[in-house]
């Protein structure tokens, strides 16, 4: 079969450029390219930061009412933020896992499901515990997902932390 | 009747695993209303009913009660395809080409 005027084909855009060649869209429900693991990374960094702050906070003499009030208030705020950011991190990871990644990505990345499952579990662990080890493991998991995500997108995006 | 072939270049993965992005596939031009009867299972290139400048490639999964075509992607992921789940059944006049 000979197709005429194939040299007139247009770039990605979905228009018919001549009588012989058609660019046909086979795209997804949402607009492609709106996903970014940076949202999970920022939330994960907040979890790790709050975890460190909680572990570093010194408890005053329990007979010092004003000191104890300030201590409990500060500790409570750190815990609340850690809880909130860990949930936000999990939400962002689940969006990437269930919405961005598609069955065809499993061919090149067979560990994809386990990577996300373990990362989501670490979000839960960081909520329940005050663990510097698990907070670091969560960041390591998010970095692995960052690398996986940009590999799928075929872009070289370095892993950079805000803190 | 002259049967004209067209080369279709695939953009996107909604037809995976049948078709992948970058695939170049031969389709047969289709012209309503006297052309070959389209069947369930045929691949078709259609004008997007909500985006007139865009052609989509999908598979016919059935026909609506009023005879229009129900087009779906092959990708099993529910978010992987913009098709009749989103834009509804498609009139025959929007079909450009088919592949059986």
C-alpha cells in the first residue's frame, strides 16, 4: 500500500492533515500531564519534619504548669500536623497509583503495586508512631515513586527536597 | 466502489494492548450511509462529538437504542479512555474509517 503525501503529516494535535494520514487520539479521561509526585514529596517532608520536632522537644518539669501547657500545646500541634500531612501524603500517592499509572506501565515496572502499597503503609506507620526511621523510609519510598513516575514520562527530573 | 485506505497514527494508550502510542495502522475509509455495515468489534476512527477538530480511535462495543455507535477503548483501566462513557454514543456520520 502506498500512501500519498505522508510527508505532510502534522505534529501531535489530532487533525487530519491530508487524505491519507490521520492522527487519531487514544487518550485518557483526564487531561494528561497534570500529575506530579511533588505533592506527595512535600507532604512527606512535613511528616519527617514534624517527627523530628516531636523527638527533639524537651519535656519541662511537670510541676511547671505554664511550661507544661506550652509543651503540650506545641507537641499537640506537631502531632496534628504530622497526622494531617501523613494523610495528605497517602491521598496523593493513591491518586498517582490508581489514576496516573495504567496497566501497561506494569510491563516495564512489575514492582509498581508493591512500591505504592509499601509507601501507603509507611504513611500509616508515620501517623501512628513517632518514628524517625519510618519517616525516612517514607521519603525513600516517595523518591522511588518519583523515579518511577518520571521514567514512565520519559523525562529526566532530579529528586530535590525542599528541606 | 473504490475502497480507500488511510494510515492512522496512534497517539495515546486508550487502545492498549491492541494499539500503542506511535503505532501506524491501516484503516479503510468509511462513508455513510451506503458503505460497509459497521459491526460490534470493529475499530473505528471517529470525529470526537464534543471536539470537532479531534479524531479518536476506539472499538465499537454496541449500539444505542437509537442506532448510534457505542465506542470504547480497549485499555482495561476505567480512567484510560475518553470514549462513549464520557461523550455518549456517536452518530454514524462522525465515522471516518474502520478496521476489521
